[in-house]
């Protein structure tokens, strides 16, 4: 808050010391000003802790002043409430017409959901409208003259009837082609409109409107009696639409198949790196392709593996001593022994820094040893459980049908024998959050149904799998943000880079062009590498 006052350690200590009256007067003036500010700040927000303080322990905005005893300190550390954040009361001077921050976030989220639904279904609605217009226009060209002036139309001969058959099959082919290319479920929501799709939609509308304009001026107004020419006019429209569809196949499906660029994708947290070859794509289409590759190739992001390095850094920082140079009494030369002590602390910290690689080496070696130990116990437990299942399967062949155990029941029966070893292994490798008990039991039942080996069952837990193999609730990244200096509708270029950002990490993408390869041929004469072996009678050959 802007009106909230702060007490520095220097002003407090100066008010407690009696070395100088000037310091005492100055501190009392500061204390009066701070008390006025605190009263002024309490008018806007007052935070009261669960235990109401008494007059013996003054508070400032719900917190005790520096150096004053608190009830928690008098009663000990055990008296502190762990749920103080949930039981704290905040009294604000809001009116009845105000709304909370959660309501504002809810309103923003609702508007975002409605906007996202509109952006998702708008291209489908526009494509459906254009497709219906394309298919209905040739039929309208044939039916309007037959309804408006049927008595004046010339009879349709054999050639005209053949055009009817050709038009029907061309419309059927066009309908199937449009269904195969455009009526596909959307894979993602892009930030910008696809340039090629917008160009093809505009071209189709211009072509259809041009034919409608020509039809209205030259046929409807003049009431043309040549029905054979009208049918040929409709057939020419369908042919033009087929050529537009061929152009759409080339631009949308065939142009980017030939690889032109090599992209390097790096995950920001653990440095996991992959390389892919892609073709001529826009930045947003390339980002979509990279995300599809990410869910297929990258292992699942595990934030628990990053805590080891943070713990090691915190342990090294704990060995350093921080001095408050602004504290009273810590003047230069006040205590001659402090300089030697500081130099000793710095020397000890330097030695600890030099031995950091040894600590890292032994820590990783101990971690690998524990992982191998847990893995061995897990493998033995799973093999024993599967052996027990095979023995039960042989017994079930001789038992009555009513006593045969279901696969689900068998999985539940042998799961407790391996559950503890599997749980300890997953905890050691910090992947316990990736697998739930229900998913493990389903995987065990699947392996039993398909008669898989223990190694096939363990493969899903011994090594981290790709992101797509886990449930969507494990991804924690359903929305991505594309960060690029260049326009996302522009094509990829040599040296361009962009960023894909999600909730927990980023994907940094750099683009390199595939070099032009010049391959030459060198002819070798078959007679140039022939030789003659001359044998002498003196040799033993």
C-alpha cells in the first residue's frame, strides 16, 4: 500500500540507545510520523491475525514492531498456527457494489471461453457456407431456367444428357474431395488466420460471384433459350472449382512436404533437445508442427528432478555468512578481530566451493546406487508376481468355470506384492506423480490379458515415456503462447527463432536452413584396377 509505513532497523536501534539526545528526538519524531501513517493506512486495509494482540505487545498493521515480544515467542514455536493464511481476516472499506478479485477473474475467464469457442467454430462455419455455395451454384444454374421460362427452352439432346451425367459425377468427386481436405477436426487454435486458406476462400468466392454475375446478365436477363449452352456453362464452373481444389491440395498439403529447414527445440528447464526437419511453413504452422513432435518425442516434464540442483545451491548458500553493514555499531575498525574472522569465513567458503564437484560426484553416485538397488528389488518382485500368475493360470485350467478368476481380480490380487517396491522406485526416481494406482492396475491387467512378460510391464516405469503416453492431467500444458519478433503469418527464414511458452517451461526454437548439396560424379575405368599375378616355378604357391 502507498500509505503503509515501514520501520528500518537503524531507526529502532537509534531510539533504544541513549548515546545521543539528538538521535532520540529524531527517532521519536519518526515514531510519531509512522504511527500517524499506520492510523491512516488502517483506514483502508486492516489485517488481524487469529490471536488478538494485547496492549503489552503493540502491533503495526497486524504485525509486532521490531524487537517487541510476541505471544507466539512467549509460548514457544509450537503455539504457531500452521493455517494462519486460511484463518486471517481482511477487513476492507469496500461498498456493496464492489466485486472481488475472484469474480473479476471468473468474468474474464468466461469471456475468454466464449471468445475461444467463437474463434474455434468460425472457420468451420465459413468453410461450410462456402462449400454449400460451391455445390449449390451449378444446380441453381440448371434449375432456374427450367422454372422461369420452361416453354421457350430448346429440347436437350443426347449430348446435353451426357453433360448431365458428367456434371453429376464431377459434383460427387468435388464433394468427396472437399470432405477429405477441409472437413477435418481441428487440431489446434492458431493465433492468426492461415494465409493460404484465406486466399483460397477468397478465390473461390470471387470465382463463384463472377459466374453468378455472368449468369445473371447473359442468361437471366436475356432469357437464353439454348439449354445445351446453359448446361455447358454449369459444367465449366464445376471444372474451375476442381482446379481450385487442386491448387488447395498443392498449397496446403504438398508444398511443405519437402524439408527446407532444420529446427532445434530446447526445453528451458532441463535442456532436453530435439532436432527436426520441416518444410516451407509459416511460423504459427511450424509451431503447431513442433508441438505435435514435442508430445510424441519429448519425455514427460518432471519438475521434481529440478529440486536436487536447487537443494544443492541452497546448501552452498547456507555456508556463507551475510553481514549487515548498515547495522549500528558495525563501523570500520570497531572490532579488530572481526576482520580476521571475516577473512576466515571467506577462505572457508572458497574451500567449500572448490570441493563442490566432489560433493556433486558422490551425490550422483549415491543416487545411482539407490536407483539400481530399488530397480533390482522391483524386478524381483514383478517376476515373482508374474510367476505366481502363471501358476494360478495353470490351476484355473483344471478348476471349474465358477472358480476361475477374472483378469481384473487377478491384477488386484498380485498388485500388493509389487506395490511397495514400485512405490519406492518411483519415489527414488521422482516419478511417483506420473503414475496413479488406477493407471498401474489397468496397465497390469492389460499385460495379463495379452500374456506379456514382466519386462514388458516394467518398461513403462523404468524409463520416462513420451508426453502423449500419459494422461492430459499430467501434462499441465494445454495452452501455449507463441512469442515471436516476426509476424506469425510470415514464413520461416534462415536464423529466425521464436519461443513457445506454457505454464511451467518454455520451448526455444531456432531455425537453420538445410544447405544446398552439390553432388558430383567421378568415373572409374573398370580396367584401371585390374592386375596380373605372375607365378614362378621356384615359389611354393
